[in-house]
């Protein structure tokens, strides 16, 4: 099989996989042997994925695809071009599951039997990369699919066979810079710097639905606002089903609603409920490449009249998300 078109990079994770088309008319997520993890990660992906399939666990089809050396030259991004040039030849393709949604325990519940099988399987292949923060599971056609096993079989990455070589090496001592003197505005225990003019800095990110990732047509369906000063974190969701179905009539509305509800619950519930608001905000806005994903984080200043982050949330929702069919805040 040969790659015929590089569609778009998927910037979730550190290996920079991409969506590609092949000469068999299929669409695949390609994982490159020139990525930082190296070809052994692709070996682990194939062994673990095929073993999971033999055990009855749902995993996308895996294929080996040839990357033509003429493709990298037209990519404008230097990082992507370097990756493609280092990956000319055979690479790994994972069957693309269109309109799939990333599994989130706040939006879905796994059957206890399946959860036990998954835990046993990860122990069998030494998969250390499936965590509650990054479950590496997709919801597709209302079933849970396993993906991303490149970190499994970790013992093959060293010089000695077997897990024994994973013993940590002692860290070298390094000189550290002396801590700076405390700033006057922090001496009173303030959590952030206040502006005498009455405005405060806040951060926000849009929540987007991308029903056809390969087409790159996002729809704004929500906004997240975080203010350190006011200890405020909230998200407001407004899905317009007609707009979503206009782009992809086959979109699974129930799956999209479940994924969006996970964003709402993530502000107050889940494993991060007792963590600082800033950590929760970074988790909610971490890059994702499925049908529901956060946009880039931006900054703003609250209005000098209200200094109310909740008012800014309503303003951003009305300006960037609300459609004519939805009521004004």
C-alpha cells in the first residue's frame, strides 16, 4: 500500500501522527518511524494491536504503508517536512474511525467486565500509557475501541532484555538559581496580580465540534473561561444539531452530547475535582484530535465596570458560539 495524499497533522501527543489517504482509497492515521519514539514504538503498536484483536478487544485495522519521498517537499511546516523526510519508506497506518469521540469517564461508563479485560491486557503487554488522563480509547458506533499502544513492551527500548533494565538511574546534581525575593503584591498572599484600573486577566478557549476531521470544518459549540484571580472556572455549551448534521449527516449526536457533557462535568467533578482550577483548565484545554476538541487558549481582560468572569463567559458565548436559533444570554 502507498500513501497518495497527506491530509492533515494530528497534533495530539508528541509523535505528530497524521491523517493520510492511500492508493486503496482508505483513510488512515499514519504513525511515522522517523518520530522521536523511533521504529520500536511501531513494533509495539503492531504486536499489541494484533494481540488485542485476537483476544476479542476492538482495535482499528493496522496496515503498512509506503511513504513516497516526493511527498515531504510540498509541506510548508518545517517540523512536518523534517518528520516526513526522516520517515520515507515503510510506516504504520491505523484505520481512521470517522466521527469517533475520545472516551471520557465523565461522559461514558465502561462495563466492569470490559474494564477488567482492559486492565489485564495492559498488564500483559506492559502498556504504561493508558491512564485516566489519557485513556487511549475511542467511542465509535457506540462501542469502545483501543488505540495507541506504542508505549507498550517498554522493555525492548533498552540494551538489556527484560523489564529489569528499567531501574531508574540516579540523577545528577545540578546547581540551581537562588529563589527570587518575594514580590510586594504577593506578600499578602494574593493569588494573582490585581490591576488598579479594576480589570483582571482571564483565559479562555473555545470548544469545537469537527464532525469531519479530514475536512477541517470546526463548529464552535462552547467556551471555557478561567480566572486565577477570582478562582473561577466554568464552561458553557450550546450545540446546534442542525449545523452539525449539515456537515456530516451521519454524525452521532448522542456521542457528541456525551463528550460535551464531559467538558461541563470536568470543571467540578472527576479525578481532578480536588486539584487547583488552573490544572483543571489545562487538562480541559489539552489538544485533542477527535470530533470534539478544544481550540487554542487566549487571554483577555475583564470589563472595568463589572470585573466579573461570569459576565465574560456570557459575552464570549453570545459572540462566538450562539446561533440565531439559540436564546441570548
